[in-house]
């Protein structure tokens, strides 16, 4: 009997490694759009964020999404993350 390996990803807010399923994925599509990826299957460069209010504050304060994707990230993306966080609680 073999146990399945759990894919780990780093949260760009707190910089901690966590199981991929516990994180929210934000993706930069090939068309340079930033979207929340609920399925985890959208095409493009992905970044992961903990579904945690403190992490989201750090992320916003450090402007981490803009640094990660090397482009200006619209405020609506951060608001979308906040809504996602509220729905998850």
C-alpha cells in the first residue's frame, strides 16, 4: 500500500508551505488577465494564498501579487480574495 504524495505550495502572503488544496489560487492568464482560479486548472502562471485574513492583509500591504506577476494587479482581485475568504468561513 502506497500513500499518495500531497502537493505542497507556498503561500505568497506568509511564505509557508501548505497543501495545495487548502490554498486559493490566483492566476495570470496568457492574455495578462489576473483571475481567481476556483478549479485550480486555469491556464497560466499561478500563485497561492492562504484563506486567512492575516495572510491577505500581508499580501495586500506588500503588493505581493504585483511582484509575483510582474504587473499591476487591480484592487478588484484583492476584493475577490476577501469575498472568497468570507464565503469559506
